[in-house]
């Protein structure tokens, strides 16, 4: 148990090509270049010695605060010290240019004087091959050029190159601009380009927010979550990653440290559900293209997780790094790609369904051919009677999981809806039969003694994925739904309205931290069962579990509400968005309609 509350003290910026994690001392503690799953170029988050550094800090004692510029992914860190006040503005350019989105692999930083004559130090030490290579620095005419990495990295700046190279402090006498580029350097007027790109990037994000459908309540939290979700889509292929980090421990000392910089079919489905609820269909169309490329590949393996380029090999490796706060191992890759998790087929169909049935996006060329849905339905039929590893990815355990059959059921119903839309009688018939068979298998997981559904036909222990039986509208009997929820609540609830995934030991022993998405599922299920005031109370308690700029991690310690696990966790932000929308619909309804 840690001695003080652990919160991740940073904000996240990005442009759908890469992300930067910048702490409240304006240090880039995590940045993978050129893409989400590349080696870090700055990685002190997992090794303070080998992780490199890109910091802008006062040389004397200071206080700082960090915030996003309203309705954008532009971050500012404000410093106050005895000698003066300044702020650091950080962003990754993203805006429309010549009918395309300009999103270079470039980090833009501005040090803006607010008052006085603050004395600062700028350090820039990029690394490669996960800290094994330190770049060599060479002075140019108006830039520092770093060699030894996969591509040339250049820092273009109006600050003293000598001071930065020698890591010496200096008095800030004018606004300072720093543009760090990968491969293609900035070959344009520095200040004018920076200010133009900043304005256009802010306009882009604010325009994106204006096109976002939001509930009438909890709007600020939903907007911030939506902006963060958008950052996690790798726009070039359409893949949506679970998180931008690797090996941040689910709980200290447990070795539950995983690389989440990949595209889980399950996580992507939930993320797309939220984005479509927000009115953003372009992301769904790009994801559909990513799925189509995987499914129609002759070597398709139908695994639960893929790289952002759609490739299948995620061989797990351990790196010689010290880990976040000493928590080893640091892993890259993820062994989950070898697992059998058959819920992914239903999730694929559910993610694709709006492209076939929603009038707002049904247009020529915007959807894959309906044969794709036939193919996925046939895959469900082929694995229907086979046990799998389940939603929580038990390693080495195979069971007939209720949640897998739930997604067979929901995916089949979505396929039936698609078939009806396109008058495809063959697909409609196959899907109808599959949905009935799946419901029959789900009922085999029901434990009559406690009046609730267990995790599998072989194991009636409760786990949080069974909240989905309520939220996905399988459990429509109010009394059975109420009994089921109460049993889950009794078994899985911890302090602060937090919910454990499960309480039984797994291959890493006892679970210590709660999984935040499960707590949002709990709040959502309460709303679905008409317990709106209790749902609202739970939901608002969960809102307090973010860091200082509204970012939610994967896990929360129920003892002191510390943040653990990878961050930002798309699952957590999805849970916030969907529950907020559900509460918005429920709060003003008459009681007989809840």
C-alpha cells in the first residue's frame, strides 16, 4: 500500500497521429514517435534515468497549475515564482488544410511571459529504442538537430541554442517558441507559423466540439472525455487504441503491468458507441474500414487485439527499464493477442451496424458490403459451442462465458436489423436463430440459489461484466434485473461506489484495484432499473476520481482512491459519456416510464 494518494499529474495532447503526456512541471513524461505504438522518444514515466527529457521549468521554487484551453486539446501550464510568472502552451497541430487534415509529427511549445523576469531552464534529451539509444545533439543555425534515432529530430527555436545544449538556465526576456519535429523539419517562419497553427488548431477542436451532441447535464465532463477519446483514434488506419501508455501498474507491486497501445475489438466497440452517441460518425466509418481490412485478409486470425496498422503479431517482451515508481516489468506487445475471446465477433457487428442502418451515414461507399456481416455471423456460428478466455482475459482458463454469449446475442440482433434493412432473408434467418441459441446459453449461467447470472456455465462466481446483461437490454424483467444487480452489488462493491471486476483469484493472485468502467456500468445499470437518484449519486462520486484536468485512469484503489493502470483509459471515458447520456434521458421522465 502506498503512503500517499497517487494521481497522474499530467495532461495529454495529440492530433490523431501521436500523443504527448505533459506533467505539471511542463516535462514531456511520455511521447511515442512517430506513432502510438512506436518506441518512446520521451519516457520518464517508466524510467526516470533512461527515459529522456523535454522540460521547461523555473530554476527557483515555484507553484504551477495546469488546464486545457476551453473545448480544445491545447494544454497550458502556468508557473509562479518570486522572479516572475509565465505559462507553457503545448499542442500538436491539427486543422483542415487544402481539403485534408494537417497533423504533422510535431510538438509545438510556447513559453509566454506573464509578468516579471522569470529564470528558466530548457532541457531536451530525446531517446530511441525504449531508452537504449541517446540521440546526439548537433547545433544548426536556428535549431538543434538530433541524430541516432530512426528519423532526424529537430528542435527549431528562438531560444539560445547554447543554453539548451548545455542545459543552462537563463532569464526569460521574450516569448520563446520551440517546435520539435520528426523527419520533416519546420521550414517556415517560426513565430508566425506557430501562432497561425495554434489559432487553427484551437478552431479545429472548438469546431469539432460544436458538432458534438451532448447531454443537458455534465456537459464539461462529457466534452473533455469526447476530446480525449478522439485523440485515441489513429486516423491513418482508423484503429482506436485502449490507452496511450504501457506498463503503468494496475496496483503497485502486483506485476499487472500491460501494454495498452493497441486496438482491442471490445474497447473499440464501446468507444465507437460513445462517439456515435456524440454524433461523430466519421470515426466509425474509418474504424469500419480498419475492420474490413482485417476481416477480408486471407490470413485473418480473428484475435481480440491488433496493432494499429492491423497486423496480428503482438509478441510480448520485457524491457530493461525500472518501471513507473519502480514497478516492473515494463512490457511492450501484449500476449492477449493469442487468446480466444469470441465476444469480439458480436462487437465487430455492433460497431459496424450504424453504418448500415443509420440514415445519417447511409450513403454510397460509406459502408462495407453486407457480405462482411455474413462472414462475421458465420464466424459466430463456427465458435458457438467453444469455451473461451472471456472478457477479462483469463490466461489459460477456458469457459462458456455469459458475456461472450451476450455479445453473440447482441451481435446477432444487430445483424438481423441490418438484414431487414437490406431485405437479406438469408442473413435475417441465420441471425434470428443465433440470437435465440445465444439467449438459451446465457440462461445456463443463471444461479437459481442467489438469483443472479454467474460468469460462465462452469463457474457461477459473479463478475462485473454481468452488469451488461442489464445495460444491453438482455434482462428486461424488472424483478430479475433488480435481484441480479443486488447480488453483483453485494459481491463486487467497494468503498466510494467502486466496483471490482471480480473477487476470485486469477493467475496473478488477489485483485486489489477496482476497474473504473465497471463502476460506470453499475451506475448505468441503476439508471436502467429506474433507480435514478442512486445512479446519479454513484455517477457523481465517480466524477471525483479524475486527475486535475479531468483525465481518468483504468484502475482506482478503493482504499485511498489513487489512480492506477494505464491512462487515459478510453473505457473509463466511454463509461462516463454513456452514463451521462442515460441519466440525461432518465432524470426528467415520469416514474412510470423509467
